C-alpha cells in the first residue's frame, strides 16, 4: 500500500507543480522569479555531472534556522567522516546561509519531492550518508536514498501532534519511508511516540534533546554597541525591561502598560519579530504619546523611554543588559520563541500561555522558578512586582540560567549515535 501511495503522489506531482508555477507567474510576486532558470535546475535535480561533490555527507535542512542550528553538528561530522559536507535547503535564504559556512563545501536548493528528481540527485552526488534535519520528511527523497543504498537518519527531529495526525491519513506511505531510517535522534519523548506510531522502529529511536540549545551563548557579540546606545540614552543604572520577538498583540499589551512602568523609572526596549512591520509600529508609537526612538535611526536623547530595536542580530546583547525580559509569540498564539535566550544570560523570563513550540523549556522555567506566566491582564502588575524586589529577581535569574544549562548536550548525544551506528556497520 505504501508503494502504491508513493506512485500516486508522483503521478499527481506534475499537475500540482504546473498549477503552483502558473499561479505564481500570474501573481503579484512574479517579480521574485529573477533566478528562475537556476532554481528550476536545482529543484528538478538537473545539476551537471561534477557540479555536486561525490561521496559527501549530505544534510537536508528547511531554511535559515535549521542551517544555523546545525553549525556544531556540521563541524563534528566533517571531522569524524573526513569528507565534504553538502547541504540542501528548501529556501533560497537557507541556501545563502549555508554558503557562508566554511565547513560546508556546497549548498543547493533541494530537489522537489518528485522521485525522478531525487533519484537523479542521488545518482550525481552518490552521497556517503544522508542526515535529514528536524521535520524535513520528504517521502521520495527517503525512498530514493533507500533505493540507492544510501543510509539515512533523522537528527534533531521533531513533529507536532497536528502533523502526526495528518501523516496518519497516509500512514502506509510514511511507514515505508520512515522504516528505512537507520536511527532517529529526536527532541522529546512525545516526538518519539508519534514517530513510532508512524513507522520508525522503536529500537532506532533516541531522545537527545534540541541542538539549538547548544548554540545558546552567554557572551553576546554586540555588547559594546548596546552599551554605547544605553549611554547615549542616559539609561546606565536604570531598570530596563526588554521584550524580544514581539507580535502586534504583545506590543498593544506593552504600550497599554508603558505609562505606569515609566512612572516607576522603568525603561523599555522591544524587538519586533518581523522588521517589515516598522512603518506600522512607528504609526502606533506616534499615536501613543510615548517618548520613543528607533535603533536604526541612531538619534537618541535622554527623554526617550521606549526604544524599538528595529535591527537584526542585537537581541541577545539587549537581553544581556535587561533587568527583566519577556519573550514574544507566547501571549500572541505563535507557540513562543526561544525562551532560553535570555535565561542563559541569567535573566528572569516572562512569557504567555501559548508555548506549544517549546513546552519542555517553558515548563522547566516555571517549575524551577526562572520564569513567570503572564497575560494581558497581569503583565503590568507582574513587571512592577518583580522590579520592586531585586533579591527575588536575582534568585529567579539564577534559576533561569540553571534551567537553560540543563538543556544543553544534544549535539554530543547525536554525535555519539552517529559514531555508534558507524561502529556497528564497520
């Protein structure tokens, strides 16, 4: 049955691909097709002979985040195997990020999940091993690897309950391709249970945690730049509330609370999740009556109470100078962004109830006293209460750091799995 479903997906694929392409050509976004010829070559696995390094270790990632999280793994895989590393991604941004990593020999857009394209890529590349990252489970890619005799494994794997239910509708297909995996290194026990039901053999499943927590840094690179800004604002020695990766709902919550926080001497920095919203944010700030500034404008004065961090790459350094932090995407129902980024810096973390993307870290922060659950009703009172009690805040901050440190180690666990597998097959 799994083979029949695989055949059906490939028969249907050309029609679906044509529909998507035609829709794109007639859409307002058609101007993005500037490199269509090159993209189509890679999407259909039409690279020339010799363009792809052969016998390399191949990692398939989704986009920028996955490529970045694999940095430590890639370095260790290169040292262990002594071979070239090639990376495929599903997005152009991911490919460009991979090309910046000197450990990666070549990066390509992944062939579409169409068996002839995947099979041709395998034939040209002849990869030594395939490591699929997080949840990039493409049936034809894994089937082509199996047919080509290329050992494949899932690393840093995750799967939501919603996706697992959807995959169950075509379970024979996923049982066929997932059953061929040599091993699966997964984030959580819940993910392990879901993948086992979908067809990964229980003896090949391991819970290793999430490698992104191994990339947490307690030495942010832009501290001198942040310190210069705070000096220009006259904020040295002030209590500072830093809100990271905020969404509109959370900014509304913040602006409503801001006047009372400012009266107590608290200064505010917020970093929007999506910088393309800058014009909208500027309009809201103008109407708020607050004294504000944007980092990108570099026009600071000592009357400023609210600073919008509308730049990339500075959030971790801003967290480092915070008295108290809030992580967005949690009051807004987005599943919560990285709760441990401020925690590793010994900062108490406020967040909302929508932490379904990071349930283990959220629960650990709450359980060990390094985090506090807030909503639109108690946000202001919670900030005022904690900033008025430095001793409690310091104790919670240390608990937050201990919690963050407890989540490290996934990289070493995954590499031990790789080495164990290779010893068994030697």
